[in-house]
C-alpha cells in the first residue's frame, strides 16, 4: 500500500495499479475522446512508461519494476462509456 507517495499532488492509500485503473475507467484513458473506454485504452494508460504504473513504481520504490499486463479476448471491446 502507498501512503501519500503515489503522486506529489495527490494523497492516497491505494496501490499504483488501483489508482491508475480507476483514473482510466473514469475517463483518463479516453485518448480518442469518443466517451468510450476500451480495454486497450485502459492498458495503454495504466502501463504508460512515462506517466503510469511503471514510472511511479520505479521512481517511488528505488527502481522496482512493475509492468501491468492485459489478457482479454478483444482488446478493442468497450469496457466503459461515460
């Protein structure tokens, strides 16, 4: 668990993956702005090496590697519309 360390401007006590997943499904992952979020968009958002789980895990935990994976039948299937 994290305590006030995931992002300098955000205080929380949830894990990296949970934080980025919730942010993704609430619209953060909608790169094409169609108000629908596919599994691929969620994965791309969560696994982003510059701003996602891999970056923050490495930065905050002394180089620890965390790389999310995606296993679905159809990565382009819509998981959430908002």
